[in-house]
């Protein structure tokens, strides 16, 4: 008799909150990630770019196209944080993810808009396509894979990552 049961080692694991995001931003992030998944994309939240900047979400589709999604939870957040201007060098498409009550007319015209809440999201404006150079894409895709795999390993066995730089 063989045991055909399978135990998922990740069942019940919850990602820790880092305390940087408001409840509103976490809800927008969740809805944006759900939208991306429904579109066949996978995302890594709080993704560290080669520039040292941290993208709210980096997402990858099956063809290798990379999106950076910048979450804006309020008008004040948008007006005081301009680091997103550097993100274009690290993606094929740049989008803003905002809540349903956010005034869309203040967002830059050359970026996509995703309106999201904790239950999902919808694309309001397609992001212009600005393809990255091949070498940048390769380096970013490798960084993406290592970040995603490292986070998964860290959830399964935090001690396994000692001494590994992601």
C-alpha cells in the first residue's frame, strides 16, 4: 500500500508584514496582485531593483515582459514620492495601482493605471510599452527569479538562506 497523500509545506504560511505599508496600500497591493495573476502574470512585492530602489510590485509574464506597479494610496503619497520616475529603466511597462477613490487625472499620462481594492483590480489605462535592452532584461529576470525563489526558501526554511545574498 502506498501513501498517495501530499503535505504542502507552505500550507498555512503567511508572509510577515514589514510595517511600511498602510492598510489601504496593502489592500491595493492584494487587488493588484490578483489582477496580475488573472492576467497570467506572477508578481514579487517589494522587489529590490539593481538601482537599489524598491518597486512595490515587479511582475513577469510568460513571454518575459516585466511590469513595475507603483502603489499610491493617497494624493499626498503620490505628490511626495517621486522615486517611481527611475523605475522606467527597470521595466517594459510602468503602472500605478490606486484605490477606487483616487483622482486619476493627477497620474502621469505616460503610465498605465490599475484601480484595485482588496478583492481585485481592473486596468483603466494600458501602460505604454518601452522595451528594455536585452542585457537589462536578462539581469532583471535573474534578479526576479532569485528573489522569488529566495522568498520561497525563506518561508520553508529560514536558516537555509544564511550567507546567501539575494
